[in-house]
C-alpha cells in the first residue's frame, strides 16, 4: 500500500501568477461573509500595483496557499504594525473549511512573516484578529468569525472584552461592534496576559491609523476616513469601563459556536453602559430578594397570618431561593 505524502507551500501573492491570485481571491469571496469583506478589486490592485513604497507604520502581506498538485487552496492577508509590533490576521481562507488546512496554512504563513521581519530587525509582540458580533435572533451569524473562534481557541488566543468597533470597509459603510482576539506571539500559554486600558488604546489607535486609515489614504480618501476614525476612537474612549470592571480577557472555547450560540460564553464587550446595566440589574435583584425576605419574616412572626403562614412562608422562601440560583448561575456563566 502506497503512502500519500501531503505537501503544502505558501508564496507571497505578488510573486504568484495573476491567474492564481484571481483563484485565491475567489476562495476569499466565497468563504468570508459579505459584511467582513474588503472590495476584491482593491485587494487585486494592491497586490499587483501596491500603494506606494513601504511606509514606517505598516507592512501589508498577502499569501497564497498551494496544495499537493500545485492547485491554489487558500488566501491570507496579514498586516504588521511597526509601532505596536502587532501582527493583524485580517483573512485566512481555505477552499474547504478544514482544520488541517487551516493550521498548516496559518503556521506556514507565520513562519514566512517572522523570517522576513527578522531580516529587517523587526519582531512580533502580539497577534490580533477581529471577530464579528453580528447577530440575528440572538445568534452570532458571521460564519467566518464563528469558525475562527473555535480554531483560534486551540492556538491559545484570548478575547479582549474592551469596547471595539471595526471601522467601515467602505466610506459609506457603517462601523460594527467586534471582539478583538489576541495572543502574545512568543508564548502559547500565557495566563498572565492582561492589557491596561492605556495599552489597549495604543493598540487600537495603531490598528485604526496605521492599518485602516493607511489603506484609505492609498485610495485617496484619507481625509474623509480620518474623520470617521477620530469619531470611533473618541467613542471607544468614552465607553471604556472603570478600573473595577472584571478582567477583560477570556478564553475562546465553545463547541456550539458553529451554531452561533454558546450558553457558557458571553461575547459582549464591556462598556460603561453595559457595566451600568449589570449594576442596575444586581440592585434590582437584591431589592426584590430583600423585599421577599422581609415579607417572609413578617408573615411568619405575626400570628394574624397563622392560618396560611406556613404555606406562604414556604412559597416566598422558594421564590427567594430561585432568585439566588438564577443570579448565581448568571455570575458563573459570565466568568
């Protein structure tokens, strides 16, 4: 019986034939949800023509993934931000949603990028990627982001729960609430990873200005897009929660994410408004519990209610217990 050896290759898109690039972008178009997709004509133009020389802020990197028979199996877009030393995983698509293809492609591209940057004395501190929070009837509906959540959990990414919005991918588009997933490049298992608000904002500003704004500046729309970026940054800073908020990083892991739902995993970002809503809900629960407790004591103590006090006390005790159980359950699932 002959053993079949799998052989994959990655190649910078600029060094590939136009036919292969078009095939790869076709894979990108068929796998990335429309709300998260950059205009394919802009991508092709950047690969073949560039947007001027490399600047000191960012390197934009495109790769094709080749299979055994030389066929194009995937497309990837990364960006390296020089100031924050952040590597952004924009897109990583394979012809079929296959774990083996994804992980091979992911690690091979990372190795290529790392080697290229080292030659220029550049080093990666963090890898980040954006995950859509788009929902329909309470379920996450961005298939690509749901797929990433599951796969990136095995790469030990963590979820930043500070407020974040993906800037519009077109001038007339809308910004959408997203999660940022992050890992330290040099360490797989790093439970100590924690970003202060100031560090977080530095990364977000670098993503917005050196990545998004740089792209639209190359398209001749930098001034208009800069106004959008500035409004988003001001909005995020106004929504940053207080220092007393829970640690804003959580592991990404849930088997049900393919279905767009997970009862033990809350994707909602922490903001001041969310923090206030949770605070008001806790006050309401405690108030109801105190009211029921006082009523129970009143009924049980005074003889005027003797005829039905036992039944009423039992009923009120059960209600109070249920409130405590629900509150405890919600607190556990938010951790």
